[in-house]
């Protein structure tokens, strides 16, 4: 509590705060305040509440995230892409200047605009007799509390200590990687003095494919076949994502129904970090039926004789025979809101049975 009290005394007294900013702990001691060896008053609080002091905390820059568009072929076969990025690097100009210093050695001074606090308090009038105070980052030192005298600034970085530089990185997309997967380049983020650079994170963004859909390790495709192929057999080809051609055929006597699923094992997506293993290639068959009246009437009996017998019904006088028409939801007969088939009666809309709750 003694250390906390000393820190509060420094923070709450502007004169002692300025004295500490100028000469550090020694200046405070000479001014009559004793205490432990801390680099700033806030380190006392950090020691108790912040995990051991500001000096022991890892100071790190921000991560930079980029999206990389890839095709399904890229994820299947693997690919290497080069990306050009703009990043901040510590100024490396020497001569009379010091690397990463922004100017001549010893040219750093307390910011005269914010008095070394890094913040400015602006007073704005918001109405008659009403003002508000707004705290903003000092534009001169950008919140650092110190600056380099303009005459001593580095002419390469203008005292900013960093310059923009183009960086080429190679992104290796391995076989079997997935949409949204991240590739991390550690320490390739923006550089700043006294900060560990952050990471550059590449996020894969897979584009839609015209033939295949990916589901985990499996690939799914749709194949259209004629009714004759569904009943009598077929032979088809499929071009894979690595430009191979697979030949598939139905077994003699096998009937393929509309929507049936078949698969080819080990022809799906490569498994990440185990590219010799693959998922399955799943094929959904869509049976295309002939158009209306494609067969002359006199030949229908020949076709019927070849197909399984149809079910016949006994029609009685009590039955009503009606016409079967094509359904068109845009007709005026049906309601525009929801396409409800049944009309409301004159007494009002019908209500369903309500469920009881306990």
C-alpha cells in the first residue's frame, strides 16, 4: 500500500508528474519522495494488477489479415502464389542518424504540444453556456509524448522511425486445405520500434465450382442421364480436378432412379497432410424423361408390354372424374400471399387446433 500511495501521489500532483517525466525516480527522490525502482508510476499498479510490470509484458504489433481467392482445383492439386504486401519497416538509414531512431542521437525531446502526456484536452462549446472536454491523441507526437526536433529528423522517414516497403511473400496452398483455413506468417506484420511485429494471416477463400461441390473430404457432382440409360444401362465419363478421365457404367439390369446416389471411393478431395488418402466422389443421378407425346400412340402398347404392368382401378358411378392440369402458381385462383390453395369461407378464415400447454 505504501507503493500504491506513492504512485497515487505522483499521478495526482501535476508538478511531481512533470518532475518524474523529466528525471525519473531519482528526480522524485531528490524532491522528497522515496520508493522502489520502477520505470514509471503506472508500473507499480501493473506489478499488483497487470501481471508483474509493464517491462515484463510482451508488447506486440497488430496482426494483418488478407483473403486469398483460390479455386477448388487449387485446393485439390496444391499451388504456390506470390503476394505483394505493403508493410512498415524500421528505417535503416544511418549516416548521422541511428537506425529506428528517427533522427540524430539525443534529438528526442518532450513533445511541446502535449507536454509529454501524449494526449490533448480540447474544449468545445456545444451550446450557450455549455462546453465539453474531449481527450484526443496528440497530433504532433501521435500519442508518444515525445518527438524529434524537426531540424534533426531523418530525411528518409521524417522522424516517423518507419518507412513503407513492398514485401513479396510466397503462399504455399497444400493439397486438401479447406475454405477459410488460415496460413500464418509469423513476425511479418508491420514493424515498430520496441514492438515485436505481428503476424500476416492469409485466409483462403474458395470460389464456387461449376461441376463439383465439396463436403468435408468428399466431392459431390450431379449427372443427367436419359430414361433409356436409367432403364437399359449407360457408360459415362467424368473429368477430375487433376484432369484425369474416369469411365463409369451401370451394371446390366440395374435401374437408376431419379436422385439415386452412387460413389467412387478414393476419388474425392485429398486429405490435408495425408494427400495420398482421399475422400469419395459422390454422384447424384438426375433422370431426364421424354417430352410429351414423344412416342406415337400406336407404339405405346409395344412399350407398355416391355414395362412392369400398371395398376388398374374399377370406376363406379359414385366417383367423379376430373381433369388433371399442369400446376401454375401464378394463376389468379390461388392467393398471392403464400399460394394457399383453399379459399376462406364467408364466415372468416379457418383456424387450426391450438396446442395446449402445461
